[in-house]
C-alpha cells in the first residue's frame, strides 16, 4: 500500500509539527474536565454541598463504573466499519464529536447545586448520577477516539512516543490552566487566607466555564486540522487493514500485561490527583489557595519532564524509563510518610514532594502510552477496542479504590 492510499506516516518519516500540535490539543477538553473531576469533585461534594464520605465516594464510583463500561463499548463500535456512524468525516472523529457534545451538555451541572437543594438526599444523588453518567460516556468516547487515532497517524514507534508526549504536554498545560484559574478565584483580594465553604459554588462555576471555553476552542482546532483516512473503511481497504477479533485479543497475554501497567499507572496518577487537595485541606489544614498552588507545582514539574520523556524512552528503553519514574514516585510517597509531621513540611518540603509527583507522573504516563501502542503494533484496526480494555481496568480500579478509601 502506498502512503497516499493509507494516509499513514511510515517509519523514519517525521510527523508535521502542525499535525502533532493539532493532535495534542484534541484531548484538552477532556483533560480540563478530568482535572476538575479528580481534583475538586470530592472537595465540592464535601465542603460546598456537604455530602458525607459515603455519598461523595458513591458518586465518584458511579462515574468511574459508567466510564469503565463505556470504554470497551465505544472502542468496539469505533473499530466497526459497518456501523451507523461511517462517513467521510472519519470513524474516530465522529465518536470524538459525539463525546464532546455529551461532555459539554452534562459537565457544568456536576459542579452546580441541585435544582432543588432542599430535596431528599437520595433524590440529589440520583440527580447528580444522571449527569455524571452522561458526562462519563462522552468523556470515554473522546478519550478512546483520540487514543485510537494515534497509531493510525504514524507507523514509527518513536513518532508515536512523540505524539504521546505532545498529548501529555497539553494534558499538563490543561491542568496548569485549571489550577491557575482556581488559585486566582480562591485567593482573597486583601491577601488573607480562607477555607472552602458552602458559599463557594459560584466560584466553581467560574473555574468550570473558564476551562470549557478553552476546551471548545482546542476541539475545533483538532477537528479542522487532523484528517482521518476514511478510505480505511472501504471494502477493499478493510481487507488490507490488520485487525483482530475480540476473542483473539482476549487470548493474547501481551494485552493483559499492558492492561496491568496501564491500570497501575492511572491508579497512581488519579489517586494522587483525587486525594492531594483533601489532604492539604483536611490533614495539613492549609488555606484554600494551597488547593491550587500545590497541584500547580505538580503539573509544572510534569510539564518540564514531558519534554525529555521521549528521549528517555528512545535511549534507555520503555522498561528502564518506567522504573525510573516509579522510583521517583516512591521517593515522593516515602517523603510524605516520614516528614509530614515536621514543622517545615507545609512551608517548604511539600513543594519538593509536588515536583517529585509531577516528574514521576510524566514519565510513567507517557511511557505507559508507548507500551500500549507497542502492544497494538500494526493491528490498528483493533486499536480502539484495545484502548477500551485498558481504560476499563483503569476506571473500574480507580472507582473502587476511591470508594474504599472514602468508606474507611
């Protein structure tokens, strides 16, 4: 097959910078919502809506389970060439667009008090659960569509790593944006420090809509400049495209190995993101501005590290790079365990720990995406379903872990 026929950048061919950047911004809307979801959902439910531990944990679990179920479903449907959504626009991009509409339609309501705040608590839980399920389905559709188009843009392993690094770079920028806006919103004009309370619901809406505005712009850029090769769904081209059936995928050990790595990586990153704000506010009794400053430091560390992850993977290999990131993360965890009760921890050391978390997250996540694309290899016709399996393990394990921690 010629390059003109497949639309795929072959090995040793560099991706155009415009394509790299356009691909990178395609997940910004999801990244902004994910940052709000994992960092501030429990804070909002606990401190603004005054939900108890079980109720807040239950809602986050509902979202993670919905996301987990949606991922393999969307992945399977996105790989099918005989579905309703086949068109010249592109199978992956259609699912990306559907997901974007669901995210924009549901996410703002998650950070708004219930229409009738005096209603029964179970009614409120159902109310939020409905919007959470819609949001998580849309989020899963965008994520799977964005991940599965990556191995189709280039056949070169190092170019795929570069795409993953670019994607993560914009993930970090998205998180930095959320935390910077949060810091501006939460800080007091007179320089005094304050705590989050029930009166802060409008502040969360400012943060949400500031992020969504940027996410909408980035989504438009992605859909304009990234062109999917729709010819791969033609009957002639489909016979040439390499793919595996669901049964064949489930029989391959390498996919289970990749799923364990993916799940472990996302558990570390997401649990850090979920519980650091509550740890700062409840355990260390730091001010509201710290809920933005410390995560901001984490992602600034990630941003700086993301520029070097591709080089680490290229010269040291996936395994060495991943182990290096894991060790850095363990050092950060050990530092908290040993030094969190000292007087200097909240003044100086917490920032060093945040940098370690950021560096570790960047290394393990980008390397982890490289491991998954390696597992897919040239079986790009099954890429979306493979990513769906990976994300299923990620979301379900995160939801259970958060619920158990909350319940305890």
